[in-house]
């Protein structure tokens, strides 16, 4: 950028910051230690130069904004301490009938791509029998609560503008079909019904819903959901860590995309893979 472009960005962002603040121009000028006429000149369209460094720094400090943002060097207006404070929220994971939580995050992200790494099987495809088996003794959530969440997510996946990618280990699917580990004790009938539902939904909802299977021997991920550019949530069992800043969301999106690039079964092949696996149940 040349000098005039930088000066224009400075004027635009300074004006924006003043409008968002509690200062009028006269009060801001007094606080910064400059004449009101000097401030007016800095905001004038005819001004093609930046102020002195100490004046720019004082303006940024007084308005509680990032100097880099004011000068067009950053897209983040908040100062570092505020970013750190606001970048993450800790949210209880247990949904109740009147909790907006997970459902609200999906609604707010409607029209954006949802990227989802499930804990076991994706909630939206689980049958009631599988939910009962998985959550019958779980401390943080009840089976009834998960059924509500699963139905909400399934309804969301049927919306016409849905764009959802699910990435999970192939071992999670094969382990389920063989009733291993967590699924030991699940009946063959319930397992078969769940596999049928997986086949149906992976086929029926494609391509708006795409499931990718990666190899857990080469890649790993914690359970997480990225809600477009709005937020990313990492699931810890009793709570979510929710990230709101652009950089955190970008990093987790990149992590998810690496899982997709490492997929051993791409989305278009998943229904056929599940049909073959269904025969082993």
C-alpha cells in the first residue's frame, strides 16, 4: 500500500473507533493531548499523511484498539489482552430443553460449512438404541438429552442450504460394526439397524452431508466442530472449549482439512464402504 492508501485506512478506522467509543471528538482530543482542530484534520478526506507515531499510539491506547489495526496492519481491532480474554469460552456441554447451546450455534452458522469430528458416531445418525447404550450411565448427559440433540442435528442436515463435512477414524466404524470396546454388549440387531441408518443417511444426504474416513494410525483429532467462520468448539465431555477469534478458527479449520486430505475412504465412496461393512454384522 502507498502512503495515501494507508492514510485512508487510518481515517476510516479512526472514525469507526470513535463512533463505537464513548468519546466525542472534543473529549478525545483532550484525552490524547492534541487540539480539536488537529483531530479534525486527521479525519479530513484531504489529509494524505499519518500523524506522528506518539499521536497514533495515544489514539489507539485511548480508544482501546490495536495500533496495528488502526494503521491497516491487522484485521483484528482488539488489543492483545482483550483477544486473549475473549478468544475462548468454557461452556457446559449438558443440553437441557431450554438450552440454546449447540442448536443455536448450528442455526447461527446456517449457510456456512460445518466441519465436525464426532466423539464416537455422529450424533445426527445415531439410532435411539445406540444412544441408550452409549449414554445410559454417562454422568454429564442423559440419553434423553442426546436424543433431542440428535434430532435437532438431523433436522438441520435436511435444510436446503446445509453444507456439512464429517471426518472420523475408519476404526470407529469398523469397531462399531464388530461391537468392540464401547459397543460390547450392543445387540446384533441394534448394530445392524444403526449400520442401515448410516448407509441410508450417508447416501440420501450426499453431497450436502459428506462423511470422510481417515486412518487413526496416521491422523488424530479430538472431537470438535467448526461453525463456519463464527466459532469452533472442542468437546471435552463435561464442557466445550469455544474459540471465537479468526486465528483460532483458521487453525482448527486447517487441522480438519488435513484430516480430509488424509482420508482413506472419501465421501463419495463411504455409502458403498458401509454397505460392505454391514454384511459383516
